[in-house]
C-alpha cells in the first residue's frame, strides 16, 4: 500500500530522495485513477438513467400549441419502407372525451428520424372525432383508418400512398347495429391504437360498446372484422361480459393462429383481462386475469415483435402504466383509476403466458401508448407524456421513441 506523508512532514531531506518522489508520483497517479473511475461510474449511471427515460425521444405534439387545448389517445403503425404513420386526438377546447375533437396525423419517411408537419385528418365540426384505428395491409400495402364520430357513428378510409391521401370516409355504423341483439348500445368506440391483420389477411378491430351514455359504462367489448381488405365489415361475437366495465382492448395473433385480446376493465382485481378466440371473431373465451399485468384503468398496447423462426422464440410486446396506487398528485380518481405513471414495456416469449422481461420507459406521468414493430428487432412507441400541472388527464406531450430488443432486455 502506498505510504502517505504524515501531517507536518515536508518534501525535504530523505523525503526528496528518488524513492520518496516515486511514492508521491505513485500516490498521485493512484488518486487520479480513482477519481476518474468514480467520475466515469457516475457519468455512466447518469447516462443509463437518461437512456431509460429519454431514449431518442421526439415530442410530436404539445398541449396548448397548434390551436388545440390538449392532445391525447395516440396511435402508430409501420407502413413499410421506413414510413411511420401516427395519429392523435386533438381536443380543441378542453380535456374531455366529448369536446370538439379533430384527428391529426404526422408521418415519418425515415423510420422516425424526422417527421412531416401535422395535418388535420378528420374534422367532424363541433362533434368529437375519436378512437382512431389504423391497419396496414401486408398484402397490398394499403393503409386503412377507422374512426368514430360523437360515439354514435363509425367510418372507414383507405390510403394507397402511405397516408399522403385518403379516400372519402365511408360510414360503417350499420356493422355495429348487429351487436344490438347481444348488447343494446348507445355509445360505440373503436380501438384505440392500431388494429390487427391476421396471416390469413383478415382485418380485426377491437371495439367497445356502452349503454350508459357519456359515462361510457356499463360497457362490453368485441371486434369488427373484414375479409375483403376493408371493402365491407362484419360484427364478431362479444366477449362474455363477466367483468366490470370492460372497454379499450388490444389484439395480437398467437403462433397457433388464435387471437388474444388484452382488455381494460374496472374490476376490483386491478389486473389486465385476457380472452382468446380461435378465429379472432367468434366464441371468445371467458376473460381471465393476467396476474403479471397491472390494470391502472387505462388503455394498454399490444403488438408482435416477431414470429418464431430459426430456433428463435416469437415475441410479443405490451405497454401500459405499471401503477398500483393513487397518490392524489396527478388528478382526481374516477371509478378507481390508479396514477397513470411508470409507463412500462414488457416482452413475452410464450404468446403472452408470461412476461419475464420489462423496462420502464417513462417513470413520470404517462398514460395511453401504442406500439409498432420495425426491422431487425426495433420497435416504436408513441405515448402521452407529462401532464400540464402534473395532471394525468391533461397530457403535456405526445412523444415518440424508437427502441430495440437490446434496450428492452437490458432491463432484465
């Protein structure tokens, strides 16, 4: 161990001998190395924290900007060749679900590196245009957009140029009328988030219905589907209505071809619910709780990262606020809502049976999110971030990040 100079000793006499000078140089070098090592460690930890909460983040929309009060309910799809299509509800005068709401979109042509200016996709006058859902047809490359107006009408549009232009909206509300024999509704909503195309080519859009008016409850969930690339739409079966107020739902195709719904509910169990159908439209199983997935009463996104191939397992991603308490710091709790904080992305390698890999993307206020897969293990997340005055009901930003499986697995 290097001998240090005692207090009161000076570098004179024997202490200035070559040995003493060497000991001093050794001590100084050792001290410098330790200091640099500590600084590097602190810098690494700081960068790690930053990368966990802010990995290449881009804020696509900001509250009180662009002529709108609040932006909420984001969605995103990958349309191929580096094109990403994102959309959001633009609430003109307030934060409520029944405000004057337009739907805006933004498009990236380089995998999320840069984004074109926002444009108005849907304007329903003073009525709310809401709950947009997009599907990219892997067969012909077309982009389909389904949305609702005033919680009473549904429409479909098609784009053949990656979202640059769309066909005139075609009303498909009649499809929902077929649910009336199972659930007599006065409120309808699609999605939100992206829809699903099965390997067979079938389009599937999760929907929820309510007969409680503007309270959106009591409610039930099911799907509508198309087997002709969006030209016509049919109503599937409703999920057995055994839980309290099931509503916003994500969908993914399993390796065996069955479809798994991941369902929001207001049940006391405070866990996400899961229901399975072999064909994605009929004979849904009785919903069961997934003990690994917390339900803060908020939408959660679901997407497939890859199919099983070459000895590598297929992987599914899920995102939602992993929150089990209500602090009162982020706004009033309605019908048992937990704080919308701690947005977490999870990964399953067994078709959603377990979720062993997870990582926090946003530890602060963060609500609705959506996911889309990209090339080479990459994926994209768009989400509500921060809150005006800390409110989880008044998102300050709609943010976008590009991530990959290495980032996610670093959270093991």
